[in-house]
């Protein structure tokens, strides 16, 4: 994988995770606004349950990207 391609895919991954976090925040605010009495509890439940998969996508994506780069670097050196 060329250095430019790695850089580009890394930036795409960062933007994707940021969009997922913002979508999670938006959904949590929307769901919590329906019940003002329990706003904090509903917000934390929804945001927490949506944030964890979003961060997991980022971690798995970054590990996959680094493994691809290492694998292609090994092929180039042999």
C-alpha cells in the first residue's frame, strides 16, 4: 500500500468515525428530548449504547489498516 493511499484511507476512517459519533449524539439528544423529566438518564443510555459500536468500528478499522500496510511492506522488501 502506498504511503498516499494509507494516508487517504486513514483520513476516511477518521471522518467516518467522527460522523458515527455525531450521529450517535444527534440520536441520543432526539430520544432524550422526548422525555424531559428523564433527559440525562435516557441520553446516557442511548449515547453509551451507540457510542461503543462507533468506537469499535474505529479501532477495528485502524488495526486492519495497519495490518494491510505491514503486509504490503513485507511483500515489497522480499
